[in-house]
C-alpha cells in the first residue's frame, strides 16, 4: 500500500473504491502542526478532477490496475472491439471511454487499455499515429513559404489543419494528445 512518501506524478492510487491518478502533488511543512501533502487527482473512470489533502505518512489503497497491450479490431455501432495481443481475448469498449482519441483510431492500432478489477476503464493511445489524407484541396507548387494552412480529412474521418503543400494520399504523423499535424511521413 503506497503512502504519501511514495507520491509522484502519474502514480495510480485508490480512494473510496475508485481508481485515481495523481496529476499534481505538493509536500507542505507549515511552521505549526504536522506536514501534509496537497494533491490533484483525476478519476480514471469518469475523468473528474478533485483536490485532496493527506496527512504526511498516511497510506492509500493500491488500485490493482492492470495495463494490457491490445489491438483495435473494428467498430460495431458505439462499441469498439480490441484484442489482447497475448491471449487473443476480445474486449468491447463504449465510445465515451475512448474520448477524443476515437477520431484518430485506425484498425490494427496497438493501444494500452487500463483494467480496474477486470473492468476496462480507459484507453491510452500511442503518442503519435500515421494516417493518410483522404480528402483535401489540391496543393499548389510554391505554397511552402507563406505558412498558410488548409483543412484535411484523414482516413479515420478526423479533420486536421495542415500546410497548403500537402495532397490527398500523403501520410502524416499526428500527435494523439493534441490532434495536431506534426510532419509528412510519406508522399502519395
């Protein structure tokens, strides 16, 4: 069982039978009284953020979170199906557990899924994905120096802002945390 001396950003703990991740923490030693730890916690099930103060040395629960690498297979309505790459077991997750990353999810993408007591609670996408441009206005030769941009629809249906010189079929590197274009990987 972790105590407040083990706290660090990214540590997963359990409070009131709910899994949380420590987003931010600060050890405080006031002139009077005992030391304490002020934390900002994010609920891994709901995404809700709360602030909580712990006495120094206080123990918290171990959340029993298991992380598995899984491959995205297909979508059936609002349910997305993933396969464990080790055991070939399949798990279905609702769109709400995927959040914004659903727009960047392509079949066969490997993701990390967090399980709390056997229940899938969230999906962690890879930091970058490579996706092809499905539809955009044609690029014009010489449009590289102005820094102007245009909208491009990717193969997954996501729309990103890209430089004017990119064309349909080009493969782009996209940051899944922000949904922004990083660089062109391959030309059409």
